[in-house]
C-alpha cells in the first residue's frame, strides 16, 4: 500500500503547487455592441481552470472601467458555486476593462512544500530570506490575495482604458492596446506593485489556442517591464506574484499578492 499512498501524496502535492493562477475568463473577447458579455472566475494551471469557490463576501473590489466611467460590479455577481459569472451588455463601442481583488485567505504548508512552492513560482527573495534566517525547516504560514483584470473589445472603436492604473495591489498594464496589434508584433507590459514598478519579478506569459497552452517565463527589468511577441489568435494571460514578509502578524509570516491580466482574439 505504500507506493499508491506515496503516488497519491505526490499528485496532491503537484496539484497544490500548480493550481495557483487565478483569472477573469470571458466567454470570448471581441463582441458586437449589445451582445452579452459573460465573465467567469477561474483558478488553475496551464491556463485551464476550475470555477472559483468564493462568493461576493470574499470580494474586496470588482470594477468595470470604460470611457471615463468606473462602476462597482460586485452586486452583479450571479450564478452558483459551480458556475459563478458576471453578465452585462454594452451599447457603446470601446475597450472595456474588468478588475477583481479579493480578501485575504490563509494557507499553511510544511517546510518542504513551502520551499518547493516558492521555487516553482520564482520567489527567490523569500527563499533567500528563509535560508539567511534559518527558516528553511519552518512551516510556511501565508496570507494571500488575488488581483485579476481582463480586457474585452466591443465594436471597432479602440479606447485607452487598457492603460489606466487601477487600485489592484499587483497591476499589469500593457503599453499598447492589445486589440491594436498585428499578428507577431511585440507587446510591452509594466508590472506595478502598489503603483510602483516591480523589478526582477518572475512573470509567466500564457497563450492558449486550439486547446493547447504555450507558456514562457520572464523577469521584469528595473523598470518593471517585459516584452514578448503576440499572435492575434486564442487567449492570452500574463501572471505574476509578489511575496512580502510579515513581522508582527499573529498568524502568518508571509503575504502574497497574485496578479493576472487576460485578453484575447476569440470572437
């Protein structure tokens, strides 16, 4: 029985390490005016997710940005635990942005799992801190929250909503409107943490098309920037995480902030 038990543990361990990304998932990204926009809340890995189990009591902010308007959408969250979504229709053209931030959750891991998780997500500063302070054999007790945003295009008119700074702790901002790109052109994005550039951050860029996902990993430069080519097909996601040390919290010793940006060319 030991081998099956060990295998089950390894599979569970892998799932815990890999099921990190959280994103806003529109049923498509390019809409006609008056057409219903349907956005789901997914969590998982490889840009393939399951429905987020939270509800509106776990939401800190859920905003819609368009033109010069910012609307609170938290009370419009609908559906069951297995099919949570946000639905609305737009009768004006433009690039629309939805942003989400939830309240802190708590997780506790043994030392081996926590160290592997830090390594998996490129959180080398936290690993080095644990080593320098002789915490490599200590439990990892962490508060975490998620920041996510998505850009959808309604009609033909491109607007500058995409470049607005938001209230998200981790804010991933493209330098150009992704819907203005031609196939194969490069896109630069900036990663901000509490409105300041986040240098040397481990960033994953995901492209999912024809039921296949391609992932590339980058580090931001000293300005918190990275650049990559974009193909105008399928779905895209940029994701990252920032980990900070907590000194006086009664329960946790780490705080993580997860961030993602999604857009795509699905009609």
